[in-house]
C-alpha cells in the first residue's frame, strides 16, 4: 500500500530535516575549547585559579605578575603588573569578598589583591628568606591559609569583609606533615567545604595529609602515594594531585573520614611540561606548565596553561 504525504506532512518533514542539519552544522562550526593557552610575555609560571564563569588567573613565578584570561576562548591579558621583587606561586580567588590571594614564594611573603582593579590590598611578611618559601594558598572557613615549604607552618589571614583582611597568625604543625627532610616539604593546600579540615600536599614525602586548623595536628591519608606532588584540588570527596616532574595529575577518591585514599585514574597529556597547580572549570581541569625541565629558573621562551577533561 503506497502512503501519500500531504503538503503539510512534507513541510513538517522538511522542517525537521533543516533543524537536524542546522544543529549539526552549528555544532561543527562551534570553536573547540583551547588545549593550550599561552601567557603573553610571561617569563615563568606556577599558579592557577578559576574565577567567575570561564575566567582564570595565572601567575609569573619570578616576575610576580598575574594574568587573567578565558578558558573558553583562550584570550589572555596581563591583569596585575606586580611591583619589582614579588613572586607569584599558588593563587586563590575569593569571589564573595572580591579578593585574590597570591603566595609569594622565595620572598617569604603573601599578597592580597583587589579582584576587580588588581590593586594591592595587603602584603604580609610571613617568613624570612632564604628560610621560607610561601608556596600555595586556599580560602576556607573565613580565612586564607598559606603553606611554607621550609617551615612546619601554615599562615592564616582572616577575611574581615568585602575587600578587606586582618593581621595574620601562624599555625605550627605537629605529626607527619611537619617533616622537614625534603628540599620542598609543605606545598599544595585544600580544605573541606566547611573549613574544619585542611588537606596539605607534602612534596618531600610524596603524599598528602589532613591538618586540624585549630591545633595543627596532622594525620596520614593511607594510600595517598603521589611522588612529586605539587598543587592539589579537593572537591566532592576527590583530590586531584598534580605531580610536576611526573607530568601527570592523579585523581584520588578519599574515604568519608578522609583517612584513606584510592587512586582512581592518572591523567597525562603530551602538552604537560612539569605542571604545578590545577583548577577546575565545569568538566575540565586547567593546569599551568612551569617548565622546570629547562632549568631553575626556567629558560623556556613561552609559558602556558593546558586544559584537559576532568
């Protein structure tokens, strides 16, 4: 039996076909997310953090400058032209209070910038170089916490309101995270959402620990074996640990009480060249290449951010 199509039926079919092919063509025409994003004019790199939407911030390690860009388009500009003598290692954005926190590395310092204007709000001298390396920072529980790779210390800067911070205090760690036998010890830092537990990466031990932010007592996380660990990200019960000279990011699932960890997968990419820190945007991770394989300070001519699927 031959089926007959009326004018309305044919019109409906044609409309459906146009919609399908139009959507396909639109998807094909949509630009892909950038795999690598060059930081224009950077002489080194180390820290990265995400802000509102697809915005990211990355730092020039030895120059101290901060770049701001889009993980969606790859567009980047120099946001903060830091005063001479500053470093920029770990970075953290506090959208609620309009603040940008930067670990000052070999200066022993930490910096707080206005997230809108880039103006310096505060500068802290946490430790005395060369006996102090301020390596990374996290915002949790109403404060920013900075790590020191040469001292068993965390430095706490209270956030006192929109665009303002208070005087810092020092928390001395006890237990395994206080070990100082490595060339670099405390490094990356993360926290539970409520800020009641801190999580620190220890490069010398190749592992991560929990820390009580009130007492400084630390505890091992069984199974968290991550040689060359650098920056870390903690979300939804999982830690993404950047392993710099291993050129990989390990995803670990933590137990509910944070006492143990299981490595779920290892992320590698041909574009990794000694990645150091990591941030998340949607289902993507962004890491920055420090390129320490070229020397220290690095002698590479360009420095970049690499995007991979989470």
